[in-house]
């Protein structure tokens, strides 16, 4: 704390020279929603900007005078506003765009290119609902989970029990935020669906590495999702149903101002459910007569207060549940819930934005396998953040503080039935600063984060850097690097029949770790990593973009559950090696590779290609091995074509190929006697079948590939009312992709076969 307070005091005392400023927000006139990536220009000058996730733009260092602001965005009429600004004056304006029947493809490209030139944008994919709709979908609704799977650097383990691994990082190393709140599990056990309703997402930024100082607490990746506020003009909604599930979306004004420039209150509510466990018994009985073993329920609600000057206050809450019943498992389920709030203040007369967020959430997960030993984990806690954004021409200063407090309660039995448990309260405090320097030929973003782990009395200084050099208007070089740390560790086992259980633990005390790792004394339990990413982006023309990035992640220290624990860590066992008595072990490792993406978009056609080459390894102090998500090659191809005279048909195709995952081969079997005490009668005791494993993850599973198709028909009843009929098919050519191998029964279990579906949704 003695380091954090002076740093924050210094930044809070920064006095920026007086300057004239024109800033504002760009909104959709029909709904009141912010428009992202709108092109905002000052006519007669070369000054321009693109709006952010809140529709915000800012022009500073202006001379007194009258300026004409021009705003353009594809699908909307151009808006012009004349603004007169005095010396040292700060003026805020709201600008509203009306929908147009004229397509301005060149404006869309221009806005995106402005963002490419003025932002570093390395190892980040910006996702909008429009992009998600281009992916073939299961049932009647596109889903965020299906889109994330086609991003470069993202490895997905399949339709059932699917987990996301991003550039060599495990799921526990991925930070997911919803309106500033940490979400501990964003994806359901059936890999087609996330907990998020795509219709309430305004924007989502997925950082696959090299993220800057505003993000911390994870060592691999970040997903930052922002939801929309709800229609401020009228009551609206959407109803959908398919062979997989159904959804209801409602939104509208609670307090409607005289016009959109006045203070208003709006709401948005979403509820979706899956009934595939029941419907599959009739429709997909060829998969399993007992039905496809998944079900879930998701609820999300948000209320937004928008003021006259653009300031905003949001309050939101959610409840997500997931339930699975495999033949090889007794039961798996999880549930999470939370409530949060965030505020954006636009102070009059000051060229900065103030943002704050506060939330509380709880996540519980339970797994009961055939050994009848329950495994469960719970985490609950709060997070609070304060940040300031100062705008100085094209330069920008961003700094703030964050604090997290949470409790973990964990119980886990390893392969030999030894209990590993932990109950711990943890607090984290962080301060960060990032400064963007934009010049004609380059953009540099140096950053620094100071992360303090209070329960471990450990400070982690974390320098960050992002940079871009503009070789030409169409060709740009970019670089990012940084140091990262995290407290959370996971309790999953690579030897689970189905790798679903991702329990949460706090990093243990140093005394709970082995005294030495790789011959060196262990002095900290914090997990740390270093990233370096370099690449280039090339705009071949107005419709074709190519992006290539190479990356290297060095995992300096990782903490994992000790699956080899046999003895209790007590004074009586002081002579027993740490390897077989400590609850945790240490590892390190590395991940490196390259990602190539190509995007083509012109009129009726959209094409996306993402290829990832990756290498991942771990070293536990004795052996180097490949983790279960070490996939060499991963290819995703997406193509969309709008059809029909009235452009009311759309065909989408996705093909995914992935080389085989590592696994441990079966070396043999043995009789596992169940000894309750020294008086156990072996002649009358039933033994279990134990498995002898070969070299850890030395084998490779068969490759994975799958083709998905979706055909959509849109029927327009009125300006605000449309119906969409959706015909979809997953795994079109019925590829037998392996799920897992049941070693006890010597039987291969596959992922889902061909699954056709039909759905319909009505927007009103």
C-alpha cells in the first residue's frame, strides 16, 4: 500500500494546461444506443476520430472558433453539427444518426481504418452483434461462444464439455468481464452456447495476449464485454424458439424524456433456456436414447440512467445455471449470480471522463464422478474500480485503481482418494497508468501496473508496452509486451474422464509449496508470465485485410494441484518428500506460435480465414510434457453470402480443422484394493479396477474437423417487426470426432454427430 497511495496521488495532482475542447456522444436516433466506430470529422481539417464503446469522441487543443462536425456511419444518414467554442471552453454535444437505405461501405472502412491508425490494436479482436450473426448458429440464435471459436489463437476442445484455451493459456488464466464484473465461467458445458445473450452485447474485446496496464489479475488473456442499455424510445423485444431452446428479450424506456437529449431511464431484460435434454430424446435419439445430457438457464437484467450531458449510471444483475449428466459421471453442475453497477461521469468544463464500477458475484461448481467422491468449489466476492481518461489531442492518459476481495471454499479428491481442501479469504489492490502518444507515423502506449496481493503480502510490478509504426497508409507494424501475474489457480485434473471441473483456489502460502523447484528455493506463490507479440497488418484494398502476429508467452511460475499426493503434510511426515505430501506443485512453461487472419467483405459477400500454429509445454521440475490443449494446427474458415432479389436470404458456412490433442496412453491395469483400516478382510473386499498410465500426454488423439451450415430467411412485417426462420446443421458430413476414451470399458466416446435444427425468432 505504501507504493500505491503516492502513485495515485501523483496522477490525481496532474494539472493539464487549459485548452478548448469539443467532445460528445453519437447515438442511434431510433433506440438511443451509442454507435461504435462512427467516423467523426472536423470539416476543412485533417482532424478525425472514431467513437468508442460508449459512442464517445473528443477533440482537444482546438483554437477558439466555429467548427462543423461531420459524423458518418454505414447504414445511417450523415449528420453535421456546427459548434462554436470559446477560449479554454469545454463543450459536450449529443449527435443522433438516423437510419438510411443507402449503404456507405466506404464510410465503414474509413472508420475502421481510423481506429487502426490511431490505436495499437495488437492481439485484440473487437466483436459486435453484426459479426456474431455471420457465424452458422445452432437453433434460432447466433451465440458469442460460437464466434469466439473462430478467432485466431483460440483453441476449443469440442461440442461437449468444451473449454477455451487462448494462445497456450488455460481457462483459469483467461479473465472475462461483463460491464466491469468478473465472470468466472462464461461458457456452458455444451460448446455451442455462452451465458451471454448476443442481442444484449454492444461490443466485446478479446485480447489474446500483450494487453496493457488497464487489465490485470490474469496471465494469458482478457475478454471485456459491454452490454447495451436498452431502447430509450419505445418498448421492443425478441422471442425465439428452436429445437435446442428458447429466449425472451425485452427492452424499453422506464422514464422517457421529452426528447433523447433529456434525462431518461431504460431497461433491458434477457432470459434463455435449453431443453435439448428433453427434445433430443425425440429428435436426436440416435445420439443417445437418454437424450443429450445438457441443460441451462440464463437471466440478465439492466437498468440505465442517461443524463443530459452524457453521464450514465447502470445497475445490472444476472443468474446463470448449468447442469450435465453423463453416463460416465454421476452429476456435474454449476451456478453463478451477481449484481453490479457502473458509472460514467462527464464533468462540465474538464477534458476527462471518470469511470467507476462495483459488483458482487458468487460461483459454485460441483462434480460427482463414478468413484462417489464429491468435488466442489465456491468463490464469492466483490470488485471495485475507479479510472480517469484525459484527452490531449490524439494523446490520451488513462489511470486508476482497482480492488478485489473474494473467498474461496474448495474440496477435491485426487485419483487415489486423498482429500485436498482450502478455505481462504483474499484481497488484491492494483494501480495502473497508460499513456498513448500518437504521432504522424507511430503510436506508442507505455503502461505500468502495480498489483498487490494483500493476503500473501506480495507486490508485483508489471511494465507494459504497445507500439505501432505506420510504414504506409495500408501497411503497419506493431508490437506489444508485458509482465503479468495472477492469484487464482485451478483444480482440474488432466486424468479426469471428462475435463469439466474447474474449481477455483487462491494461491497458497509459500509454506504449502515444495521448498525447492528445479533446484532453487521457492520464495513466492504468485503465478507470473511474460508476453511479447509482434506482427503487421496490411490493407490490400478497401475490402481485403490481412493480419499476421507471432507471439511468445513465458510462464515463469505456475501453481497446480498435486495429483500425486499420498501423505498428509504434517510434522510426523517431515522426512517424506514434498512431491508426495504437498497439496500443490510448481511448474513453468512456454507457449509460442503464429496467427494469420484474412478478412474480405464486399456487398453481399463476407469471408474470414484464421490459421493458428501453436506450441505449448509445461515443466514440473522432473519432466517436460505437453498439456492437453497443445494443438499444432487450427484452421477456421467462415463464408457468408446474402441471397435473393430482396436480400432476404443468407447462407453461412463454417469449417474448422484442428490437429490432435495430447493424451496419456493406457499402460495397463491393476487391482485397486479398498482398505478401510488394518482389520479389513481382503478375502471379502471388492476391489476396483485401477489404471496404469503411460508417459504423461505422450500420445496424440485423432484430428478434429467439422462443417456447419445455416440458411436464414427474413420476413419483414413492418419497420420494427421482422421474423427470421433459421435452418441449421452442425457436423454436416457426420465426422466422428473423439470426445474421450473410456479406459475402464475400453470404449471410444465421440463428440456430437450430425445435428440438424430449425428455429424461428420474432423481433418487435
